[in-house]
C-alpha cells in the first residue's frame, strides 16, 4: 500500500520544496490576471472568463466541449460515474491515482471496481490488458473502462508513448471498453515528446488537464468529452458540490497558465534530470537517472528506519522537503518555483546525508 509523507506544516522551515508541483504559488502576473478577470454566475453559464477557458481547453485537446471543475480528482470521479455502472470494472496500472489518492471514491461514488495491472513504471501493455479482462459471465464484473494516467505519477513521471496507447486502445475497442485519460500532467508528456495535446487526447472518450500542478494555478481542472458526456458531467458537478459562482477569478489563473506556463515545463524536466544525476551515485540512493523523463524523481532510499526518517532528517536539518512514494521510495518533484540554485541545494543536502551512514 502506498503511503504519503505529510509533515506538520509548521514543523520545520522549508527552503527548497520538492514535495510536489502542487505547492506552486501564483506569480504576480497571474494574480493581476485574476484581479481583473470579468466574472458572472458560472452555474448559469454567464461567467465570461470560465466560458473562454473551457472553449480554449476543448479546442486545445480536440474535443467538443469542456467543463471547469475545482480539482482533478473530481474530473476522475465524474468520469468514472458516467462511464461505469455500479459493479462495472475499470482497468488501470497499480500506481494509478484513484487507487491511492482519491479516498476510495471509485467504490464510494461510482460503485466501480478497479482491476490493477502490474505495468512497468506505470505503463501496462495491450497484452496485460487482455489478460486482465474479466470474462463475460454473470459471475464476473462487467469490463467497462480502460484508464491511462499521463504521466504516471507514482511510477516516477513516466510518459505513456503514443504507440503504447494505440495498442492498448485497440484492445479496449475490440472488447467494447470506453477509455479515459487522467491528464493531470499531460502537458509534461506533450512538452517532452512534442506530440500535440489534441493528438494525445484523440484516442480517449474523456480526458482532463490540471491547472494547479506544473502550470502553477492555485486551483482547477477541466474535463473534456463530447457534448452529451459534458452535459451529464454538469449534473454530477452539481451533485458533488462542484458548481461555482463567480469562478472567473480562478479561471483567469488557469488561462494565464495555459498561455505562459506550458512550454517552460521543459525547464522542470531538465532540473529533475540534473537532480537525479546529482544523487544517483550516492550509497543511500537507488536511482537510475535514465528513468527520469519529466519532472518527477522517484528513488529508493537505504536509510535507518526507512524513507520517512530520511525525509524527516532532510527537511529538519537542511530545509529540503520531499515526499514518500511507497514503503521504500521517496519522491522529489520540480516545478516553476524551483531554481537551479535550489537543485544545487538539494543535491548538496542529500550528499551530506549520505556521508552520515
């Protein structure tokens, strides 16, 4: 079972925060965009900033329409509830976000049963999906949905390649499965590969992107699909308490992020790779830098009392904060608030710790 490292917020001063790309703060320019955003009642479709954002996202991802939601988790849960009936089965890698970080929402809200596939660094194959499919009998859950997380977070920010997705989607189509793309870090993948976002989303019935991770907005995500799907998504948005009023204030932050913070994700990737290379040879670290494809560095820790103790020591003694990524792994995540100097500080801190054992 994957656990997360969540220290008390005021326990230690944090100088370099590599906990996640969710810790980013709005820039001054983003705050100005928020302060001047035209607003209206979002529930009634009268907020011009929200409307402009959803039109942009739908066009960018190549789908008919979009809905603005408070979080990526709500995107996932709405998609599950719309694609699956209670008792249906969906297929995902064993590291997938709904299995570890959505408070059991698949079972509690959609009544859907996950089938975890043991992929390689978060990526499962078409053959593995075929093997995992439940038989079409009255005794088994009905196979319903193929799920892909791009990038694979807990596996280390691994990129699903277009050819692998194509093969998995061919199996899904052959067996009548619907498909969903958890695109929390989709732009990290498209910036790294050069694939257009619309092409990356094309094979899927639904997809979403997050604004509050690498893009640096304080809140929000957008779910895309065809008009019928999004009409029903609005119903569940209301049911789950996700409808908003003058949401243009935060939609403006998301629009600013799309306009200014996508291509710069490449800087995060470079810094993550340099961080990995800087600590990979240390005796307390188990890491292959070649596995670092985007902005996430997941590594094994050889430390007395395990990785939690390692992370406690790292933040309390050096002000560098990371997070857990399992029982023996830790995680560093680069983002727009991390500088080259911060990477130097983090490398020096881990190197100093390595000398202590």
